[in-house]
C-alpha cells in the first residue's frame, strides 16, 4: 500500500476530500445531501469530541520521562524496575488539581495530584500520588461525600465554604491535611517545585515472600516554592493555566525537572508498636525514626505530542502494580484499588489499557476479547486456559514454574466482620497537626492563619466554632490565632 500523502486532506476513511468549505447541495442554494459522507462524518465526530472529564483531578498537565535506579534495594524487592543501579524505565506523569473542572485555575488552593506510570518489563506500575503525605479521611466509604463538599452545590452550582468546612469540622481526622492545605503548600508555584508522596503504606516483597512496610517519597530537586494566597488569586485571573505552561515551557527549553525517589522502611514487627494505625493515611511516619533511604531519580524530559491522546486518555491506578510491590489493608487504598479501573472503564471504555499511552511495553497475553474499541484481540489460539490442543494457550507463572513463585507478601489477617468506625477518640488524631504547627516558621504560621481565616471566616458561627475547637486541640496557639484572626476580620 502506498503511504498516505500528508498534504492531501482526507475523510476519516482515508479518501481525498474534494471540498472542505462547501457541503454537497442540490443547486447553489439547495438542501444538503445525506450522501455527503465528509460533512456528516465531520459533524458527527465533532458532536462526540468530549469524553467525561475525570470526576476528580480533572485539570492536569503531563510529561514523559524515566526512572533511574541509583541505589541497590534488591534485598527488599524483586520488582525489576527497582533493581540494578543505572537501570532506566520509561515513565509518564500527570500532575493535577483535585476539585476544579477541566478549565479551572491551576493555582486554586487544593492538593496536587502527582500520578506516574512506569512502563516496566513486568507490566505497568502506577504510583498515583499527591503532593501531600496525608489525606483528609481514612476510609474510602467517605470519599464520595467528601468530594461532593468540595464541588459545586447541586442547586446554585456555586462552591460553598459552609459545606466545605461543615464536612471537615464533622470529620476532624482531616485536621492534619487541612493544616497542610491551608499553608502555602496548598498553592505550589510550579509542578516542578513540589514533592510527591505515595501516602499509603505499601509492602516491598523479596524473593522469599518476606516483606517490609514502606512509604515512597519523591523529593523535588528544583527546590520547593509556593505562592501566597494573594499571588495565587491574581494568577488564577491572569493565567489560569500557569502551572501547565510552566511545566511545558521548562521541558521545551531542555530544563528537565527531576525528583529524588526514596523510601521509609518499617519492619513488620513495628506495626503493633506504633501509637497509631500504620495503614491510616492521615498519619506520617517520623523521619527520625524511619529515615529516608534513596532509591532512584525521576526525570521528565519530553512534552506530550498530543494532549488529548496522552494526558487526557492516561489512566492511572494504584491496582496497577508489579511483582515485588504489594498493597496493604489500608481502608482508603482498598477502595481506590476498585475505584480507578472502574472509572476508567466508564471514562475511556473497557479497553482503556489498549490505548497507546496506557498499554504496557510487554506483550499482553490473556483471554480477554472484544468490547468497544479493541485493538488487541488475540486470535489463533484457544480462547480459554488449560487446553491440550497443539497450539496451547498461555499459562500462569505458577503453571510454567515447577518452583513456587512468590509475587506478594502473604500476611495473616483475621477478625470479626463488621463496620468499624474510626472515631476521633484520642489525641493522636490531633498530635501530628500540632507538631506540624510547631515546626512552621513565624512567616508560615502567619500565612496559615491568614489563609484559614479568609476562608473559614465567611462560614456560619456553629461550623466556625467547631473547627476552631479542633485547631485548639491540635495546638492551643494555632486555634487561638485562627479565632482572633477571624474575629478581627469580621469586626471590620
Ligand atoms: C484521580 C478516586 C484518594 C490521588 C482519581 C479518580 C478517581 C479517584 C475516581 C479519577 C481517575 C480517572 O478518571 O482517571 C479516589 C478514591 C479515593 C482517592 C475513591 C479514596 C478512597 C486519593 C488519594 C490520592 C489520590 C489518597 C493520593 C495519595 C489521585 C490522583 C488522581 C486521582 C493523583 C489523578 C490521576 C490522573 O492524573 O489521571 N481518584 N481517590 N486519590 N486520585 Fe484519587
């Protein structure tokens, strides 16, 4: 077949377009003919250009890059992409805000998403992270409710600070994340100048199936930089795509951003000695007790060629993991393992993993077939496992290896079924927010108080006073200063 002539406009079935400016009509002023395939196809395709935006993290920017292993952790994990100093694995990242729509401002106060897809030799491994090490809640059953309070009111279609703070005040396990969000870390000056945190506790698993608990950290090499609330507000009006542009322009100029990747490692025996549940994502592990061990360097060095195909159609999930990395009983993580592929099937269709940006670099060999938009419909072999026919179907790892293959860290789990609420019963839920307050510089404390007062100050008294009680429980100065700042602002 001769290659297409890129100079000639074609219909979507590849035939040359005769006229792209006038439709096929009966006479100069006559009605349009249904036989004008190009017109119908052009209009019909345009009518279907939009896909559902992400239900959260709708506004984002992406880039290609790689992970390079810098330190040996072969004693901790069999994951091949984390083994072998100097080993490089291609990667794709998508940074995002959380609550806003696709066209919303990049500088809104929000956590930032930091989702990475590693195209490894053992299949794709996704790290779906944020720029904060903790989260607002610790059970996925609260996630839809929490997100509803950050989105628009169903009647007015407006954002409402009363709803925003009402949820947080009634779910004070959020206090740690609220303290980070309302510091200037809630308005980073650049996607390049913020850290990434896996947040959840994971397991790294060795070749014998022994595991350690770990937390992954991505630390920016560009230096951290945040905006003040005033700067962020101004930029939201002047250039709502400020962070998107900053990332694109720097990569285009060859100034490639990079992050140091490291892990905190905890022995399984420590789990029950900790003063809090190590699977609770509202808590961090002390770096003094669990120091960071360097693992790798993460570099971004190429802009996407096509925003829609690469950034919009990218689909990350914490359930996309490779042997040597395993999940934990974290109630948030467990909910996320279901939610991401579920939303991808809705947003992109059941064959979303066959799209070029999402498909693994290794062959995908299974018995899935059909569904909308299937590119890869394996044929020529039996379409079921365990056949004795000549051209046998693929087998599982265990069937192919006489020796038992260990891919996950087996853990003993037992208990009585039930709904176990995690009420705010102990000071431990406020302790880390208080410690964070104590660590802040005077300037950062001023900004935190100013940022909270500007938002919480417009809420109803009942919500305000409950939330101030939580700030006081984290640290008396923290609460009193917020209280005074609101009283002062409201008396003017
Ligand atoms: C995006 C659900 C918590 C980080 C999303 C999406 C859903 C979702 C449905 C849209 C995905 C898409 O359309 O492709 C949930 C649920 C959570 C949760 C149910 C809690 C139970 C978290 C946490 C983090 C996080 C704790 C970070 C540690 C992200 C990121 C994205 C995202 C970075 C954007 C991914 C991208 O760029 O495509 N989440 N999420 N989420 N979530 Fe979560």
